[in-house]
């Protein structure tokens, strides 16, 4: 086995350990909700990061989940800033298994860490779906200073224990929704899709 492969595996282990330590300390202090309507990147270090998350459910005994139950929880994507070591939880704008997100993140190189279906204040938190990125595919993306950045549509298809991650480019649709909601943020939107490894 090559030294490069050993170093890559060691880097993955170190990141997962740092992620666990981050959760132990301040997981909820960095929970990022949708930016307010008046948000501006003018003169700020952080950028607005936009995109979409979709989970595609398999069927159980031929039946798909009912829309009512799908809307009981929202999706959260945990990312780690490899530059600073800080952990952030990106919360989708709406509940359900298909939603855009519009959050502010400081600059740096980010690594996807976890996708979680969150039930919020409900008692059955332990029963919600949880997929942890401790094995490939691993995804990374870059955030610059004071920009609006589209990182893609993160799509997870799963059937039982089999999971398939994809990053799709739905730039026009997501940007259209963003422009309608935040017309004052009219600068060019940088396309920097998540790179799966």
C-alpha cells in the first residue's frame, strides 16, 4: 500500500475524530438557519452559500412514505471547515426531503461530514434517519470571502443499507429561487459544485 494512500486514510481518521470532538463541545452553537431577508455580504468575510438537498427514499413493501410524515422533519448537513477546524450545521429552508438552503459561512475549505433528518423538538429524535460520511464518498467545497456561492444539489438515494450520493447542477432553478427571495443580493453567483471523492 502506498504512502499517499496511508496519508489519505490518516487524514480521514483525523477529520472524523476532530468532528466528534467538535460535536462534544459546540455542535449547536454553529447551527446555520436561512439568512434573513436583509442579509448583506458587503464588507463581510463570510459568504452566502446556496444549494439544494434531496433524499430519495426507497419503498417499503411497495409503499412510499406519505407526504405528511416526510414533512415532520427537516434535513441538516454537517460540514467541517478544514481551515479553522470549526463545525457548522446547515439547516434546510423548509422541512421534508427536498429543500433549498441559504446560509452564511466563513471562508475556507469545507468537508461534508453528516446528513441528518432532524425531528426538531420531538421525542423520537433517535429514530430519525442518519447517514454518516465515515467512508467514501467524501465531498469537499471551497468558500471565498464576501461572495454568493452555489455548491450544487446534493442528492442521496437509498434503498435499505445501500446509499448513492450524487451532486447535480440545478444552477438555474436554485438561483431563480434565490434571486426572487433576495433581490438585493444581485452580484454574480459563483458556481463551485461539491467535489465527491
